C-alpha cells in the first residue's frame, strides 16, 4: 500500500502584500476552503527551486466564499525568506503545506487574565491570539499586550497596533529600544514593561514570543513577579525542515519543536529552556 | 543457506532479498541476487578508527546497514513544477523484500527507526511495509568494537524475525524459527532437530561472545543518571568532545540516526525535493539563517550522546538510540570511543558524588 505523502504542497495565490518594517512584509495567501489553523501554528512555505521555510500564521484564517485566507509576516534573513521579500508579490504563487505544530493554549486562558508579550517579529504568531480574544472578548479576563522593537519603525502592524488599546479591558504597553522624536511610549527593552503588568498573577497565563535572549529575560522576570512556570508559554524557533517530526533537525532535548511545539510551557521545557545549545 | 533462501522465495512469492552484499571492497547493504554475493567467506577486523576485510567466516557489518535501504542517503519526497503542481508525489509502494542475514543490532535499529518514522515518513514507511520476511544472523564472535550485550540488542535475537541462524563453525548452521513463516520455512527445508550437543555448544558460544566484548557499559541506568546530571556542564562536554572534528561520520554509519535535511534539485522544468542525511555533529545542524542553535561543537556532541541514551527512550517508549554495533567507533576517523567516553561520564559523576 502506498503511504500518504505529508510533503505534498498546496498551490497558493498571493492576494495582498503589506510593508511592515525594513525587510519585513505581510502576505495574504488564498487557500482552499478546507484549510483551518489555530493561533500559534505555522505553515511551511515553499519557493520553487529554493526550498521551504516555516512561517507562523499571523492572522486567524478567514473563510470567504470558496476560499480561506491567511496572513504570513516574513522577514528577509536567509535564501528563501530573501526570495520571498524580493520576488513574491500580489499575483505570485507559492507552495504551502500545514498547519503544523501545537499553538497557544487559548482554552487554558479562558476565564483568566492573559498577558501577550512580544519582541520584534515575535508579535506575528501572537496576533491571531489578540484577534481571537477580541472576537470572543467575554470569554477572557483582562488582556495586557506588551510589545517592543529595537526602534519604532521595526514595530509590526503599525496600522492597527494602537487600536489594540481600544479592545475592552485591555492594556497596551509599547516600547522601543532607542528613542525617536515622535515616540511617546517607553524607551527601553520590552522586558522593562513586565513591572507594569496589571493582571491577577495567580489566575492568568502569559504568552511570550521574541528572540531567545529576550524570552529568557522575560521568563526570569515573570517568575520573579510570581507567575508559575506552568503559566508561562513561549513559542520557539529552530531549524525545521519537515514540520511533522521526522527530519529531526528541530530537536530540543527529546522534543521535536515542530510537532511537540512550537509553543511550550516553561514547566514542560524545564532545563532545556536554560541550557544553551541543548 | 541456499535452501533457506529458496524456501523464502517459494513461500513469499518471489520477494527481493536484501542483505550485506559482497563487492570488490567492503560489503554494503543492497539487493542480493545469488548466494555467492553474501559475505560468507570473509571477516572484518574492527578497531577504533580502523576497518579491514580479511579471509574468514565472521562478517559482522560495515559502514552500511539496513538504513541504507529503508532511509537511504537521498530520498526524493516530491517532484514539483515551477507552477507548483506536483508532478510526482515521490512515494511509491515498497518492494516486497526479505532482509537476509541482518544482525541482531540491525534488527533492534529497525525497531528504533519504526518508532520514529513508521507511518510518518512516507519513504521509510513504504519500504518498511514492503519487508515481508526477516532472517537474522546471530553473532557468535562479535567484532572488535561491538558492545551489543551492554545495551540489550545482541548477540542473539528473541523476537521480531522469521528465522535466525548461528554459524557454529564455517559449515554448521543452527537455525531457529521466530514466527509461523519461519516454522513453515524450516519445516519445508526438512531439517533435523538439533541434538543437545549442538544446542549446548551454541549456548557456550553465546556466553563466550558476550564475555569477549571488550567494551562494556557496566551499568546503563547509572550512566543515564550521570548523563542527566551532566547535561548543563559546558566544561565537561567541552573536555569530552575535545578531539571530535565534527565530520558526522558517526551519524551516517549509525543505524538509528535519522536526521535529514531537505534540498531542491532543480531540473529543466521541475524541481525535486530531496531529503538528504544530515549529521548532528556537523556544523550545519542547528544553523538557521538568523543564527545558530548549536554553534559550538560540544553542544552537538552533547546532543548526539544525550539523544542516544536519554532522548531516544523518551521518543520511542523506552528504546535506546544506541544498539551497540560499534560503527561510530570503527568509522570515526580519529577513533573516538563512545564507550570510553561514557565510562568517563561515570567517573566524573563518581568523583562528584
């Protein structure tokens, strides 16, 4: 019997592109209507002849007519993402397979307060969380959004960012590592904002995504503020090729980050979170 | 041996036979078309960093293993057009095959790979599902770097095979069935029941084989505990990996290493997506465009060791990732000895205790 091939790609049409920051764009992809995904999951995006990259899904899938639309925010760092940024535009085709991985435990957050803490492009996988909370606002308690980038121009979703503050019962705290004339928010690291978190520490969950060093500092500070390690979740990045736990390149300790993650609680990660290169 | 092959052929409807095939140099795991291709009249001499084929009748294994067939160095997983149409799904049905003359350590390695890849990796799954028979050669004289007895994967087999044979001497085979197919095969071969003289000799030889393995892991659980305690000690891993050159040979010859990298091979009007082996000891393992998750060699050496002894059991429901075949020791260009290093793990932890 011929086994199913998990590496088959769906052809996807790019129907929109938005400039976000230097070297960062958001692409809207059109997929078949059967597609669905949870916040925090990712797709493998394939560029013909170059290869695939894992990209987190940065919007809740939107069903319209016979299609589903999802957004991906990509930054040019390597060959494939570089090709995406320079070559892919509205009307382009890309290959896609997914969604993969275990996303944010939104169910866990229901009825409790929620802190969303993101650095730089780390807001991309958390944006669907914010949108989901917004659309079922009563299901959650207070929402705190802490977001920072190295400078104001590197913030994502500037066209809607300040509107997050208008979501009922929501506190939005922004930061920029460097000062700039028009910047009226905090100057410093996003992790500085942790002291201004205004939630019920004992009955809340925290979702963190950003560079690994930023996440480590965040988790230390959150633990110091009294959050338990099973209340704090991070989304990890690794070298990923297959998305289904067979290529082995994303291993972190005994976990396959692509399949068992990319979202983990700090208690699940244990020492893996702290030992460099494990 | 010829009869054995013939009976399998008859019973299973002309399958292909896969085994260690004698070539002009070192045997590799491949299709066996006649009995003369089996490495029955050679032996291997294995030492850390050394491998040699000599005359004899005790061939153990080579750099090659059943992994060469089940998860080959290159696996085409998809062929795709520039407009993103799949031209070929890359997965075909596996050939009906009998593994012939594989070693107990090989069999254990397949059990390990099954836990990770079966029904998940399409190429592995297709080939693995095509295996309809397994004939094992038990090891009456282990090789120079073997330590299967320390990790419970040899030198004999208890289950998971159809027929196992032991070469008591150059001419005498002692066979045992491990399944209904095996019983049927042995029955139609018209063999006599072995006298107690032979079964006693067999038992003695197995005992001697176990005793003769120079490399021993005295206490696996203690070693695992020690490794757990040392996971965060950068100093220890730097010291223990000092000689390693990060070539990845150990990964490629290891019958359980399964990590692959995906590359695109571009043709005129199509691209092949190809999975190729990647060794965790090599620099690219953990490298991403924006950084490196295992930049230092000690980190990759640590992953290799901890994966084999701590993480595989968690990923497979209890099976070690090391089957004691000793290939990583033999084929290491500088002869780094995994067992010696594990003994050092125990010593360090003893000192600290």
